[in-house]
């Protein structure tokens, strides 16, 4: 048995059965949500007009998506053009965390040049088409179709990286073997489970790191375009810009560019350091992020509301408060771990590292998640109180962060033992101060 890649002995998500259930349930949910907000039919109030006929029977058979040359051409052009740009656009070279063989992978950080390239293309297309932007209109009218294509693409990508994870490396790793470094959680030997969780930790195609690229480029930037497509469509239909729709575009656009431009922060996140790249991340990054995070904008494009300056101000205040907590707490932890804040109270662990328990990190164990939750709430508030459907994102994100917090707690308890228990006594709240 390899010492570099120990067998996974603990299943998450209730093992292969759970992995299979999520593989069916989440894509179905993504399609369902998109079908519930369309120009010709949308959910009102407490789902009083919900209709299975409208939602499922309006879908084409699977074969018409599998063999739809037009949709596949557009999506693969999007994905592979961004991949090509990622490789050729200039950027800074940074190294990730140390891997189990003692090596550190290089990453090209070029979020600025990538964002600039996208803005230039959009501006040029706006000029060339006199503001018509047929590509945005295409996105708007084919939203569910494209959502289904990204699900199929995620299946294919997860399968490709799973198969590639068995191919020995051409150059030996730092331990002197030709093994790829596998994710500690994705090497159970069960095909379905490992395919879902992700077997290889950092699958790469030449210089392209497939996991980092998928996390920050095709999904996040498509989310931005889907939001823009709603704004564009609404403007064409009503001849004016609706404040709530503009606001959601600005708030989410700010968050997207913040993520893309500060990509170095992602290098120390659990997704990059610990999780393998399988169907869970591929589907999350390529389908769930763009096609369900844009639903507030989508809803406002079919059921517009005018918020007025006061409500807009309130929504912006919730977003800014959330962003301040999220950004300053993440920055504080990152600076502390780089040794830049030695005066702050902390717990020395047996592993040699320290657990910060001062300032933001004395308020709750994951105060950064609390900030992120406030941000997600502000986006939902842009839609007013028309239907709980537009609050889907807040509920989904709460569940995601709760699950992440319990996973992280398990990891830290095992890793830091008594020091973690001491930390839990000093900082009892997990996410929301005085509540949880
Ligand atoms: P954290 O940034 O909270 O990182 C957790 C890790 O930090 C732990 O595993 C441990 O790592 C270390 N750590 C924990 N407590 C301390 C402490 N007190 N002092 C020093 N180190 C500590 O979690 P994530 O990586 O999950 O999230 C990062 C950000 O990304 C969050 O703001 C989150 O909200 C956001 N996020 C956003 C998502 C989205 O879809 N928008 C999805 C997921 C996350 P170690 O073992 O190295 O010590």
C-alpha cells in the first residue's frame, strides 16, 4: 500500500449511495430552479401556481441535449477559450501549500488580465452590435438548455479526470515515485464515490490547473454574464433600467470580481488544499454557481420591482457589513498565519502552528462564514418579498457552510487534539455569535 496515498477509510455524504443520490438530486434541482423562473412561466408567492407540466414536461428529451451541436459548440468554445486565455495571459507565479511529497505546485495568478480581457471583449461587442449583444440574448433565452449542457459537461470532465488519475506521472514526484498525489478523501477504491469526491488532488493538463481554473473562471464569469443578460433583456423590454436588477448586478459583479482578482486567497482554501476534483466540484463550479446564483437577477427580469433609494441603501448596508466581516476576518487570519500579527492572542498547538483567538477570531470559530451569509442575504433582499424561491440561495448557502463547518471541525479536532478543545472553550460559537 502506498504511503503517499493512503486508502480513504471514512466516507462522507453517507458513502457511495449518498454520492449517487446527490449526483441525481442536485442537477435535477438546478434544472427545476431554472424552469421555475422563465419569461413564459414563473413561480408566484408561496408556489400557488406551481405546475409539473410547466416545469418538467416543457423539457426536451435528454438526447436532444446530448446531440445538440449548437449548444455544445457555444459552451465548449467558452470553456476552452477561457482555458487558453488562462494559459497565455500574463500573471504572477505563486506556489500553493506544501503537498505530501514535500513539493509545492506553481500557480499562475492572472485574474486581472483575465478580467480586463473579458471587459474588453464585452465593450467591443457592445460597440460592434450597437448595444444589441445577441450573445447575451442567446444566454437569456437558452438558460435552462445551457444549464443542462454544463451538467453533462461536468459528468464528462469528472470522468476524464478520474480516468487520468490512474495514469502514472511522466516525471517522478518529489518522493521519487510516479504516483499522482490523490485526495485523502477520494481514494476509497469505490468507483462511484471516488469519481464523485475527486480522486486526484490537483489534476493538471500541461500548465493548466483544472481545479483552480474551474473554480474561478468558467462558472464565476458565466454567472456575471447571466446576470448581465437579465439586465440587458429587461432594458430591451421595458426601455429603462430597473433599480433592483441593476443593484443585484452591481453587488454580485463586485463579489465576482473580488473573487477573481484576489485569487491567491483561494490557494489556501479547503477546496484547493484538501478536496479532490471530481463531479462534486466540477458540477458545483460549472453549473451550480452560474445557474443558481443568478436566479435573483433572473427573477427580477421576469417580475421586476422598484426598490427605491431607501431600500437600496438598506440592501447595500447589509452587503457592506457582510463584506467587511468576510474580507477583514479572512485577511486577518491569512496575515496571522504569515507571521505578520505576532501580538495577537493565540494557542500554540503541538503541531508547531498557532490558532488565532483574538479580534474577529475570538467572536466565532468561522466568523468569515457569518460575513458570507450576510452577503448572500443582501442579494436575496434585492428581490423584495415576492416569493421564498428567490431566497433559495441563502438557504442553500447556509446548508453548504454548516456542512463545511462540521467537516472543518472534524479535521481540526483530529489535527490539533487538545489545542482544538482549548480553542473551543475560548471561542464557543461556531458561526453566528451568541446563536450558533
Ligand atoms: P476557513 O478560511 O475558515 O479555513 C479553515 C481552516 O483555517 C482550518 O481548516 C484551519 O486550517 C485554519 N484555522 C481554523 N481556525 C483557525 C484559527 N483560529 N487560527 C488559525 N487558523 C485557523 O474556511 P474555508 O477555507 O472553508 O473558507 C474560506 C472563505 O471562503 C470563507 O470566507 C467562506 O465563507 C468562503 N467560501 C465561499 C464559498 C462560496 O461558494 N461563495 C464556498 C466556500 C467557502 P489548518 O489546518 O491549515 O490550520
